[in-house]
């Protein structure tokens, strides 16, 4: 498992045709070994339907979103607009 690339590594190496139209959301789900549910923060590029990045975090918080968007910046995602709920 350690030899597998991370989501960011894969995106940097293979995916570079993003539109910049990002649909962003979080999905809560129970996880074995954790007392509280975890959140999968994800974004889908609207026109390519690719997932440039995702994060597994303990809550949908400002801090978690900052980490997510900083990593999007690391991969040079060309963010044009953002679609999200609440």
C-alpha cells in the first residue's frame, strides 16, 4: 500500500485538463475504529467529471476546508467558480 501514489501525486502526474468549475461537498460516514463519523471532503470538476482532490477529515470545518483548498492550490487547479451547499 505504501508504494501506491496518493491522490495528489496521481493528479499532478496525470490530470491537467481541468475546467476550473468545481462542485464541492462533504459526505459523513461511519468508520470502523473511530467513535465519531468521518467526513470525505471532495470536489468534482464540472466539465471533466474528474476528482482533482479529496480529504478525509474529522469534521466539516473551516480548518478542514482550508487544508483542502491549499492542496488544490498545490496542484495548480485553475479555480474559476465554486458550487457548494450551505
